[in-house]
């Protein structure tokens, strides 16, 4: 376990967040709530960090993507369930993070209306339902849209270029294989470039 920095005063907000970060997998809502407070109050600045993201990374060892998911998911519950969030036993009854995350992302994409939330509300507070099963149902109901074609091609091109570089640097792969990998990367980069140009033309038209 990562020790607390020596300059953290016991009983302070800073120590609360540190302690929550060590158990946030079990109490994600507490962590999300505290992170929102730190962010909105600008507390990180008084603790000597140049940004909220730097504070989360350096002191809490939590990636930005995880911070975004925690704060977005807690904000979702706070908006839809203010009475539940304020209840004394909230931490014991809070829905599973992976379930709330699906709904928060669906709302962010414009897929989840208030009426739709009401229709699934009881199921997410049902502690007898396995979280994995409920998440699967919600993902099917509110699927993520497929990535744009050019984004997919850029991802493939980047992976191919990385592979070509690693093969060349390894020194154990025949030159012909390295060459074919480099050619594949170039071809995919060309397709990705064509896809971006097509997308720009379509938006301009």
C-alpha cells in the first residue's frame, strides 16, 4: 500500500480523499463525491499541485479516465437520486459502479431520458441482481454507437506502425517480414488519411 505523504494533516479533506482512494473499488461513490469536492473547491491548488489531474495522478495514483468515470457516475446519481445520496445508509446500498457508469454514459450520449431512467430505476437499486447481469442488460438497451470509420482506421494504422517499429528493433525478425509490416502500416495510414478527407468533404458539403 502506498504510504501517505508526510505533510498530510490527519482529519483534513486531503487525508479523507487519500484514504478513500485506497478503498474506492468498494466505495466508489464516496470517492466520486470527494473528487468532485476537491475539483470544485480547487483544494488541489492549496496542496501544491498545478492541476486537478496532476493531483489525482501524483498523489492518488488514479488515472484521468478513472477520475472522469467516478465523478460523472456520482454526479449522475446525485442528480437523479438526491434523497438516496443524502441518506445515512447510502454507502451501504449504493448501486454497483459498473451499472451506474453505463447509465451515466448513456445520458451523456443523449440516449437516456428521465422517463427511461425511471423505467430502469428499481432494477439498479435491487441488491439481489448480479451487477454483471444488470450491466449486460443495460449495455444492450443503451449500446455505444460504433466509432467513426476513420477513427477505426487510425487506430489500426497506429497499431500497425507500432508493430512495424517493434519488429525492426527486435533484430530477430527477418527483413522481409519487417518490410511487409511497414508496408501494411503505410497502407492503413493511407486509408485513414482518405477517410479523414472523405469526412471533411462530407461535412463541407
